[in-house]
């Protein structure tokens, strides 16, 4: 299905286990189209992201002091609770995300939050 409104439009999401909207562990897959980007944000719980297909660029930490790197198929990264990060893909990617629900995302810049977009 289309990714929830808390994520930028264009991605497709599948729930593999658990319920991202409830307390407890969950696993999702997210298919991101070429050029997709999730601006700098945080989560209240740890989030482990594994690249299943394609390439993902990840920037971890506050923007001025961020550590950036490219992740290829088979790579993973753990974003600890409260740590600022952003991800993007040039050519598209499929990632698997393991985390504890309920899923919450807080954008560092509220203007980046797609839920705040005016139509």
C-alpha cells in the first residue's frame, strides 16, 4: 500500500509482522522510488534499516556534524532513539525496517513534515 502520510509520497509499504500503529515490535518493507528522500527526523525508539535492494544514502546525527555514507544491498544501519537522521536514494531502494511501535516520526524542520503540507 502507499506509505502513511507521515512519510513523503511515492513510497510503497508492506507490513511483514506486528503492527506499526501499536505497542510492540514490527517489521515493514519500504519500496522507495528513484529520487526519494525522507528529510532529517527522529524516532522515539531504535530503528534498524536493512537494504534489500538498491542503494540508500544515510546521514546520521545533527546536520552540521552528520556522518554520511552509502549503503548497498545487504548493508544495515541502526538509528538509535532520538538520533537525527535522513535517508535518500538516487536509483530507488527496497529496505526492511525493524522497530518498536507505535511508529512515530518527528521532522527536525516542521516544514519537511508531509502532514503539514497545504494542498
